[in-house]
C-alpha cells in the first residue's frame, strides 16, 4: 500500500511501514535549480563561521527564506540537518551569499 500524505510517501507491507520524503527532497532541488549537485554525507555548516556580513553579496531574502522553510520541513524526518538548518535560520532577515551557499550544501 502506497500513500502520499503531507509530502511523505508511506509504504506499508507485511514487513512493516516505510516513510520517505525522497520525492519532496527532489522537488526542493528542482525548485531551487540544483538537481545536479554533488552529494555530501554530512552537512558541514556547523564547522563554518557564519557571520552577519562577511563581505559576500546579499541575496534575495525571499528565496533564502523559502529554502530554509523547505529545509525545516524536511528536517522532521532528517534530524542530521536540523541543527545546521536552525543555525542558518538566524540569518533570514539579511542573508548573504555565504548563507545561501551553506543552505545549498545542506540540500
């Protein structure tokens, strides 16, 4: 039995239940035009020293906010991205290039 509920694919059989957000993650990559990205095993945002202004150009706040919102929803099933996403959410008011780059790295 396959069901799509709240952007989560739920598959149930005799062995158990599988919940996946793979389709939603793929939609996010398409939405932000980064389908052909290099896969990393662990987001390294916590190693970076993110600052309010590090000299990189500012980016469109609405795009950054949308990306962070998508990541927050995705983090419900992916606790490994929860902390780096929450760190980046501090910069939603005036995001800059390094913040956007870090968010794309999480995706």
